[in-house]
C-alpha cells in the first residue's frame, strides 16, 4: 500500500490509464497477426475479414458477457474459444492454440500513439499514473518498460476485469493506494473503462480517438480526442 499524493494542487491525485487503444494501437499489428496465422494463404482482404470475425465475437462475447462475469477466465481462454470457432467455421489450417498465442504476443509490439510520450513527460513529476488493463501478462510484458507507470494492475493478476460487477479491479487500485475514489481519474477507450470506473465512484475520461458516438447508458465524466487534452482537465 502507498500514498498517491505528490504534493500537487491538481484536481486528481492518481490517474489510472488503459493500455490498448488508449496508449498503443493494436491495429498496427493486424497485418502481422494474420500473416503469421494464415501463412501463405494470407491476403489483405482475408486478414481484414478474419479480423472482423474476431471483433464481432469479442463484442458479442467478451465485452457483453465474459468481462462482466464474476467468474474470471483469462483472455487466452476467452480468445481461444473465438479462434476455435473461426478455424472450424472457415476450415482454416492453423491450430487455434497457435493462433491465439500469436494474437496475444503481437500485442507487445503495438505502436504507441503520438501523444503518449508528451502526456507522460508533462505529468510524470506531478501525479502518479498507474496502468489498469484488461490483459494477460503475455500481452503486455513487452510494453511495460515503454511507459513510466507507478504501478501495474492487469486482469490476469487481479483475477477480474474492469467491468466486473463487484468492482474488484478498481477496488484493488483504491486499496493499494489507500485513496478516496473522488481523487482518482481513469482514462480509457471502452465502455468497460467508463462503466467500471463509474461503478467504483471514480471519475472517467473516454478517449475518443476515432470520433465515435457514445451509445452506452453510463456516460463518461469527460470526453477527449487526445491524451494532451486530459492535462487541461486536471490542472
């Protein structure tokens, strides 16, 4: 346990931040993922098609069922199910066990968004920043040294996802820092980021990099297009 305070006059004493599609872009690995999975059968059209098949299953499965369940399973288990369905339905040759390991590993090589370096540089001496990510360790171990996190909370270690109805992920953060939830801001790109943080009494910031429309009942406290906009919000 540790204090989150750094002796500043900022609105929040702790920033929690998501990894994928907030700090790094998994879309930069799409070609590599499907080239490795499909081998000589790869074409850009096939890669895009199977990517969409995977996204559809994730939206209908993980984001609406698995991430909200109190019975935790790892992302490898969740996505192995999806890859098995895809390989079977489309009669693909690759072993689903191999495919899911490629998919998870490739997350480690995602490109960072252009605003990330400046975001950390401008805040690192003013407020603590911790990672809160729905991820297995195999997805993030290659990324952690890229950023100056004060602490790391990932779902595989905590045994819960951000959208957990019992708030175990965010409660782990609050317990570790012994902090009032009103002094915490969570930044992320998904409905799970906003719903989970709000359920725990934590202010939420939706980073909307692609000009989407918010379609979920629990609304974010803030909406930004860039991480640099967050700095003005918390000063």
